[in-house]
C-alpha cells in the first residue's frame, strides 16, 4: 500500500477541484486517512467551495471531483478509495465547529 503525506493528498484533491469546477472556487480542504465501512483503506476529503463563483449548478460536481481524485490516486499506484464531501462556505464553518 502506498503511503501519501497529507500535503500530497491535499494537492491531489485541490487539483481535482480546480480541474472539475475551475480555479478560485476552492476555499478550504481537509483530508483524513482511515478505512471505510467495509474496512477498505480510504481517504476522506472535505472541500469548502464558493458556490457563488460556480455557475453550473446542474453539473455533477461531487461525482466528478471524486472520479478525478480516484483517477489521480490510481495513476500513482494508490488503492485507497476517496470519499468526497463538498460544503458551501457557510456549511464549512458549521462543520468546523462541530
């Protein structure tokens, strides 16, 4: 199993968001390493996105970011499954306080 640093994972996640939704909409990001409910290795990405700058609400942002992240990990030989949560800026603040 490939071990990634937090900075490497955040870079992969940021690149995925920028590619899918455009630059300047990502306001914050976090990642945690763990296992999913079936005990498979997983990365849990949380992103705060400025939806006011994002002009395509019908676009399946969450799924596309997840797929782009998974593709980037796979290309690097990483078998962790990425789980993605996308928050608005207001919801991010609530999430951070919880």
